[in-house]
């Protein structure tokens, strides 16, 4: 059984399953292991990590601790307090918007790729080149945020940086709307998202696209990308202060352990704190050269666990309101014994989205896909858990919500 315990309760003979907290803060990349070396125990205690998951079926147990279910219930209870934003007007349904968002993703990726390549060659970045991309992404997000955001998650890992820029732009626009920003502020947020990682163009490709863990020296090089990007934007024309600031400070953490400046809490600007949340969500839900993505619903839960040191709590809550507890495309299991894919959020609650029901667990077979609005008072069904599509060997969740099959960008 997996159990989450305070680090102080760790003893030799326990099987360490996973560390809780930023994975860059701890010295192990080897994943699960049997703790049998006193030096390892010392190292773990020295990291300042507070909690750790142990596997009691593979090593010693200890009194107390929290089970995975208990932690999940705690997180879900906290998340359920958050309310959903009202629908934008005009509003388009997800399949309509997905058809447009596919084209916008393709155009945006192309435009970002050439802009970033030119910047690498020394051409000055110009807000006039970037703003039309932001504008197009924004109009889609305003009509229906789930479509473009969910499509932009599907990435070709070798060209991750470009689509990541498009995705973070869309997430920033959506978050800005949820936080009540006006049009101009929303445009600043979107532009900042689009340009936040431009400094990665200055990182040698062997490091940027390295298929495994970076050495300490390589990670030091990687950590220069905010400063490099900031320099590139300063040399550009018409790039405003928010984009400059998010580029420089999107890797700061509220507990002061981020880089490049180790800023804490309110020393980090509002836009940069927003950028940090959007950046990490898109990173961990995407396939990258060094790591495969997690499911969106799982990612929200992981971020809720890490969020205390890394993110601004209020902003993280607003972010959850903007993408959902079960983001569009999540596979969910219903109390009725059916599986479905989340199609869109509803205004009533983040726990009652609209679902495309398509699989019966009892008969272990597909059924004719049917829409189910869990927020309707007449609907007696509810979500009992999010599910990993791989576990059910379901490969077409994306086609089920968007109405079409899309190849990764
Ligand atoms: P970060 O940890 O500061 O990493 C910044 C960038 O360095 C990453 O951007 C990625 O381009 C590169 N990088 C970091 N570690 C490795 C590695 O082991 N191999 C390679 N080839 N590159 C690496 P990316 O991927 O867009 O991630 C953005 C941020 O999202 C990360 O900033 C981190 O805060 C968060 N993040 C990403 N993946 C994970 C994860 O698996 N666990 C946790 N806790 N956070 C993650
Ligand atoms: C952690 O945050 O330490 C666990 C997730 C990971 O392996 O990156
Ligand atoms: C804009 O006015 O939207 C561009 C300047 C910026 O905020 O970065
Ligand atoms: Fe970055």
C-alpha cells in the first residue's frame, strides 16, 4: 500500500516510492527504491522535503501516515470549494470550436516557430509580429476555452517549445478572464505566455532535447533561459513590461526557492505568478523530450499537492476554475458504471461537467456515445474517479470530445 508520511518518520528498510515536492529539489532521479543506506537517509533529510510516499508492500511500515485515497479525498474536498466562472458570450460548442482551433493551432505554431528561429539568428523580436498570434488564440479561448487548450496539449516532443508557447498563451488568456482582467490586461497576459520561454532558443539543442535527466551543469545552463529571453525581449521592439517580467520570473516560486532571483511571495509580480502555474500545467500534461505527460485531471491533483511552496494559492485556485477539476478530455468513471470523456465545464460546479458517455464497464464494451449533463437536476449520475485511458486501452479520447482525430503538433 502507498502511504504518505512526514520525512522525519523515514527509517532504513522502508521502500521510498516518490518524493512530495518539486522534483528538482531532491537529489534522486531513480524513482522508487529501498532505503538501505544511512547516507541516503541523511541526504533526504537535508533536502528540506517535508513528506514522502512509501510503499508498505515492499518495505517497512510505520504507524500513521495518509493513504492515497485519504490524500485524494482531502485534495478533492479543497478543490470542490472553488466555483466555476460563467460562460463567455458568444459561446460556441466544443466540436465547432475544435474545428477552428485546429487551424489556429497550426497557424500559431508555424508563426511562433519562425519568430523564434529568427530571434535565434539575431533578428529583433517585434510585438507587432507576436500580437496577431495572441489575438487569434484569444478569440478562440473566449468562444470556448476548452477546445484550443486541450488541442494544444497534444505535442510532438521534438518541437515541444513552440506548441508549449501557444498553449501557455491560451492558458494565460483563460486564467486572465477567470480573474476578471480587462481586454488589455488579458492581451498582456497572453503575450507574456507566448514569449515566456523564448530564451530556450539560446540553449544548445543537445541540452534542450536531451531525452533523459540533465546533469547539474546542464541544468545550470538551462536555468539561464529566463535571463537570455529577457535580454532578447529587451532588444526587441514594443514588448511591454509584463511580457519582460514573466519571461524573467516564470521560474520563481512563492517560497523563494526558484530562479533566477530567488524572489518570494509578493516580490514576484502577479503576471509572473500566473505564468508559473500555466507553465507547469502545460509542461506536465505534455509529452516532452525527457518525460511523457500526465493526464490533465491527475496533473491538477499533483499541482494541488505541490502548490503550497511553488504557486500562489489564490492564483492556483483561479487556474483550477479556468480549466476544471476534470479538464476537457479527461476520462472519468461514473457511479452508473459507465466511462465517459469530459466535453465541457458547466457553471454549476467543477464536479459536474458535460460528459460523452461511451463505454460500459459491466459489459466491457463500447456503447453508442451519448451526451450527459451532470449538472442537470434530473441527472442522478456522478463522477466517482478520473481514469487513465491507457489502463482501459482507450486511444481515442481526443476524437471523442473534439469530433476528429488530430496528429500531435
Ligand atoms: P524547471 O524544473 O525549472 O525546468 C525548466 C526547463 O528545464 C524545463 O522546461 C525543461 O526544458 C528543462 N529540463 C528540466 N529538467 C530536465 C531534464 O531532466 N531533462 C531535460 N531534457 N530537460 C529538462 P519544461 O519541461 O517546460 O518544464 C517547466 C517547469 O514545469 C519546470 O521548470 C518545473 O517547474 C515544472 N515541471 C516539469 N516537469 C515536472 C515534473 O515532472 N515534476 C515537477 N514537480 N515539476 C515539473
Ligand atoms: C515529485 O514531485 O517529486 C514527484 C514527481 C516526479 O517524479 O517528478
Ligand atoms: C501590448 O500592448 O499588449 C503589448 C505590450 C505588452 O504588454 O507586453
Ligand atoms: Fe521556462
